[in-house]
C-alpha cells in the first residue's frame, strides 16, 4: 500500500506527534546529498515515521538506527530489520531515551516533529558527537537558528545554535511535499558541530536565554531583572556602552564579553 493509501485507510496521522509525512523524492535526494554518507558511517534517524528517508538512506551506511515514538510507525518499518542486518528501529521518546548506545554515531538525520525541534537539537548538541547533522524544521524555526544580529528572527535560539554549530541551508520545502500538508513551509539545514566545552557553552546559552526574555529592555535592565542590581552595575562598570543596547542588537561576541564579566561576579558571590 502506498503512503496515501496507508494514511487514508489504516493510519490516521497524529498532529500531537508532528506527523507530516514527506512524499517528495527530490527533497529526499537533497537530504541524502547533504548527508554525504560513506560506507563507514553510522546513521541515527529521529522520527522515521513511515520511512521516507529511511528506505532511501539505509543502503548507504554501515549501521542505521531509528528512534520513533509511535508504535504504529514501528510496525510499518519492522520488515526493514529483516531485510537489512545493519538496521535497528527502537521505540522511544527522543527527548527522554538513553542515548548512550548511539553516542558515537557519526551522522544524524531527521524530519523533526516541529514542536520539539529545539530540545531535540539541544540533546544532539550536548549528548551525541556526530560530524554532521541534517534536519528539517518549520521554516520560522530554521530562520531563527541562522538569523544574524539585528534581524527580527534573531533570538536566544540563534545564539544557542550558533554556539554549538556551523550551519548551512540545504533547501526550502513547500508544504505540499508532505501528507498531510502542514500550515507552513519547511527548511532543511545542515549542521557541523563546533569544538566547544559542552557544559560551559550550555551555561552561556542559558544566560543569553534569560536576557532575551527581556528583549525590549537594554542589556543593563535585562541583566538587572534576570539577576540583580549588583551584577548589572559590575558589568556596566566594565562595558558601559554595550549595556545600553537591546539584546537583539548584541552579537554573539558581545554576549560572550558580557558573560565573562557576569562570571566574575559569580566568583565574588553566589547570586
Ligand atoms: N521522517 C518521516 C518523514 O519524513 O516522512 C516522518 C517525519 S514526521 C514530521 C515526525 C516523526 O517523528 C513522526 O513519525 C513522529 O511519530 C515522530 N516523533 C514525534 N515525536 C517524537 C519523539 N519525541 N521521539 C521520537 N519520534 C517522535
């Protein structure tokens, strides 16, 4: 039974699981090209669904593991385990499953459930060590990740993703490429992890996240509200001009500068 037949007759896609299934082979081919799979690669797929990517990518790597939350999808893909000894499908929630078995997998792919894309990316950044990640997102989410300072899309998600990864746009995907069609277009991004200290980078991005919750305030007031007068005054005495800017006008380097002084206040006293 083809995808449409299956979905019409047997399996009602669940909106709560972000189930929009890809049926455009051109997009699959673009994802495949961006992944640049080698016969030595171990590939982890998040949310294989009904296997649009899986069936295509499976022959090109050494090991392939797929984590899927919906048992109905697992049922549809189990036959691939019989046909390909190097394929495993695992039922689980990517946000909570123990990722240890795939810690050293070399590449990650996924047409992600859009509502949890950012926590998924955070887990990949902090718990896995792939050399390349190719994932699909709602277009607004992808645009926030790659946004530059001063643009409306620029946010704490831009700083977080740009701290952990170098990113490239692979392609834009029209909503008609899925069944059922989502209400917005999508975008595929390719990520190359940067060499960073995970814990420090995570602490930095949490700091930026707090400040961005006061997007319309100056950095001084955002830090005062997020931490204290004392912290804001100390940073102000070291970088006064910067502290009059709004968070949306501060580059990653500006935030790193401010964060360095914030850390100094933390050594003096636990806030
Ligand atoms: N890869 C398929 C495709 O391109 O057609 C399906 C993509 S669909 C947008 C997202 C998939 O992620 C669905 O199969 C859904 O069941 C699965 N999913 C949703 N939440 C999940 C989670 N927390 N952990 C693992 N898989 C999840």
